[in-house]
């Protein structure tokens, strides 16, 4: 594996690793690791470092909604213009152009049911280019960003194996 | 009626573990601690290998296999030994599929050791060697491998331990618990000592796939003249993360494998059918999994070695298996006292070195078959703990 990809893999799994720790793990000088990470950040390959939160374990227990949006494409703009308008709403976590029976997939996270309903009916549906919407709520998260949420917390192995 | 009076002399000759108290404590605290005390991969068996086991059960393959193991698997083992280690073993007579490397070790010892025969065992080593020899009525002759020698067996030591009563020499490298690997020239030097002696070799190569650059595994059976007096013990537990499937194998000359098979067919019948079918897929398609796990182990290995040194413990750089074996003597504690205190105070389990032979005293075995997150936490605690121990002196 290329060192650059190896660093990305390590950080994708644990963004809290320091450059010094990574340097030891992959057997490279710490300066080189720092420079690589800086260049990955500058090139917008690393876009940020965030905690992976299982909100279901908090009291708030908000919902995640996937909103399918069908859009009439605009002359010369395609879908980019409308997508940009939708992305500007701070509630929107992800927004993708899709192939298939609808056009944009808009993902809202950490909102209440009512927030989502209001958002769809007051912000998305009224946009003139929007033809229709279909909203799906996630009932339970089993795996997110490569991390399984239902796995055993405890080590299933024996306490000591010689 | 005292049932203890009924126990055989041989079964009573097995001494209790040197670390019984630590065992009890670790079991009591299970679930509350970070375990770097486990000699098996933390990885689950790769999914396509598991699916092969599921398929086998779905097809209703729930019967005994031939005693020696399915011929398809033995042929795959033969190919594997040729491909990976340039060794040729005939699938029909020179390969035996066993219930783990563990069974194969016991079989070979029982097949060749008579009461009173001496068996040379370099220590520290895997705990079954000595007990198997005692059960067969043999006399274990241990050789201490030292930190100054990077925990390798030296030819002079081997020479000095040989007597006219020596029947068998154990060679367990890459080593559990030290992580030591023997290089080609070092294996050749040992072979040179044995060349004109009428002794056999048990080469325990369970960790052969787990070596890290610049080291690579060299089997003593590959040294000219050694193949026909060596039985190689290998398996799937470590390389393919298949410990619970209980499957391994032995390769060696027909006379020895035949004798082992005779014991195996009465004691065990055959190794698990499901496991054999999964193992076949492991050998055919598992290479990429082995590589990925090895790369991950290597990152952890470098991290743990560095962390031990940062904590103030001298630590030989292990180039094999998944263990680090640092020297805890600067703390002035015994291995057991160190591990018991580290467990109670910092909630991290590691194993006292003397569990693997008397010469392991003064050392501890840290297994890095654990997640990087846990390793990082455990090493922070090690640093704090060692800092306190050394200050107290
Ligand atoms: C050096 C060594 N040999 C053999 C074994 C036995 O492995 P298995 O019986 O699972 O194949 C082990 C297991 O820990 C080991 O460490």
C-alpha cells in the first residue's frame, strides 16, 4: 500500500492519531507524515476530522431522514444550481446527484420528526424546480462509516491464552 | 477412595502453571480490562473462509473425513508448502491434517519419544512442549534463549545440550512468546550441529506467515539433509485467524507421518469436516487476507515496541508472531508481581514471562493481537505504571 493511502486509512479509522504515532506505525519520519497530512488537507482530500456518534444512545435520539427529490433540470445549469441551493440549508448533511428514478438524495441527520417534516414541506417542496419528494426515515443504524453498531463491546476471547 | 491415587505418574508429572494466581486474577477481572494477554488473533476469520464452513454445513457434510484429512486439502497443503517455503511433501503419505498444531505436536512426540529419551526444548516457548514430552515419559532438557542473543537459539547452546540420549529437538520459531525469528544462516548453523547426530527435529512453524521485514521465515527442513528427519507443524490458527476451528497439519517423511497417523486414527479419528472445507478455501484464496492482517500487525508491532522503550523498558525488536517481550527488571519486580499490579492498578492484562519457562522471568509478554485503540490506551497506562514503579525504588 502507498504510504499516503496507508495514512488515509489510519486516519479514517481513528482521526485522533497524532503524526508522531502514525510515523512509528508506518516507519517513516514524523516530518514526512506531517507534510503528507498537510498536503492531503490542502488538496481537500482530508475534508475534516469528526467524532463518529451513535446518537441512538443519547437521550435526544433524533432521527435521520433520506429525502429523494425529483427535480426539473434547468437550462445550462443541469442540477448544480438547485443542488447548491439545497446544500446551503444547514440541516442538510449530505446531498448527492443520483442515477435512477429520482435526482437528488438529501440526507438530514440529528433532527426531530417535526423538524424534518417542516424542512421538506417548507424548504424543499416549494422550490420551483422540485417536482416531488419522498422521505424515508432510518429506523435503526447497524453500521455507519465502516463501524458496526451492534457488535459486541466485550472481547469474546478467553482472558489469557498462552 | 482417593481419586488422586488413580492418576497416572505421567499425568501427575505435569507441573501446575507458574502463573496460576495471575490466571485467577485475570479471569476474575475479565470484561473490565484491556487484554493484551491473548495468544490468538483479534481478527475474526475472513468472511469467505467462514462462508465456506457455512456452505459445507448447508450441504450436509457432517460426516467423518478420511483419517489423514480430505485429499483435496492435503493437496492444497502440499501446493502451499511448495509455493511459500519451497518444500515438497507428497499429499498421499507425507501430510497429516490434525486438530490444530497442538494435536500434531503431541502426536509427533508420542510417536517417537520413549521413556527416558531426552528432548531439547529452547525456552521461553509455547507451553505445550514440555507437557507433551512429560506425558510421553520423556525428559525435557531446556535451553535458555537470552535477550543478549535476541532470544535466538545459538549453535553452541544446542551442541552443549546434545547427549547420546537426545531423541528430538524442538524448534519453535517465529517464537511465542518472544517474537524471535531465525534467519537462514542461523538455521543452517543449527542444522550443522545436528547433521551428524541421530536426532529428529520438531519445527513448530505456526507463525511462519507472521514475519516482518527485513526478516522472513526459513524452515530447517529446507536446509539440505534436514527434511528427512524433520516434522513441520503448521496450521491455520494464526495465519488465517482460525483458532476456534481447531485445524492444523504436520508435514514430514512417510515413516514419521505414518506413525503419527496411527495414533491420530485411534485418539481422534479425523479433524473436523467443516474446518477442513473452510481451510481449503483459506489456502486457495486467503493470501490477500494474510497480507492485510500482517500489515496491520506490523503497524501495531512498531507502535508497541516504541511505546515500551518510551516507557523505560529495554525491548528487543521482535520480527515475528504478534508478541513483544520487554525486560521489566529495572522495576525490581518479579514478572508475576509486575503483571498482577499492572492488572489491578491499570486494568491491563499482559502475561508474566516465566509462564513460558524459568528463563522468561524478568520479562513480560505483550500481545498486540488487539485493536489499535486498545493498544494505544494500554501503552499510555504502561508508561504511567512503569514510571511509578521505577520512582518507588
Ligand atoms: C508456538 C505455537 N505453536 C502451536 C500452537 C497451537 O496452535 P493450534 O493448536 O491452534 O494450531 C500455538 C498456539 O498458541 C503456538 O503459539
